[in-house]
């Protein structure tokens, strides 16, 4: 028999973990926006710790749910005894919002990094070329390399 009291306490802990994870994700996006590459690089171990802790929570969740481990959180909440249902539905809502928030921030971070890399690549594909008269013009790297060898 599923112990709903233990499950509710567990989900409170799990939600707290996701709140901390979301806070970390906000700080990560801030580091990306500010171009704090070294700080961002140093935060990778923190991110890995969050991911590992999430995996540990998932293992614990499956163990707590036992034969109901195949049910989704929403199914579990909807099928729970009446005295636990509202609390589990609220926890499901909180968990969904947190997970969605983390996903949104990760997507945003990926978009920012992708755009910056695109700009770097397009800038790296051009060179300043001097025309011998004191003027500088920007040319594609391939064209500049060919004209230098000619």
C-alpha cells in the first residue's frame, strides 16, 4: 500500500530541490548574458551535482511509489484518496511549473550561446585587409587568403 504521507513529504523535498535548481539556472543565464565564461565554466560542477541529485530523487520516487511507479504524477494525484488529493494536485502543479521553468531557462541559454557562436563564426570568417594605401576593408577569409597568395 502506498504511504501517501511519506509521498507528500518526499515531494516537498523534491520541489525544494527543483526550486534551488531553478535559482541556479537563473544565475547561469545571468552569467551567460554577462559573458562571465570562467564563472560559467566553474559552475558546471554545481550543475552536475543538481542533475545527479535529481536522478537520486527519481530513484527514491520510484521506490516510494512501488507498484504505482508507472503512473504519472498527475494520475497519482487524481487517483489518490480524497484526504491527499488536493495536496498532491498542488504539488504536481508546483513541480510542473518548476520543471517547465528550468526547461525554458535552458532553452534560452542555448539560444543565447548559439547566437553568440554564430556571430563569432561570422566575424572569424572575415579579415581586415590593407590595400597598401592606408585603407582597411573587410573581406571574407577565403578571398583574403587567395589574394595574399596571388
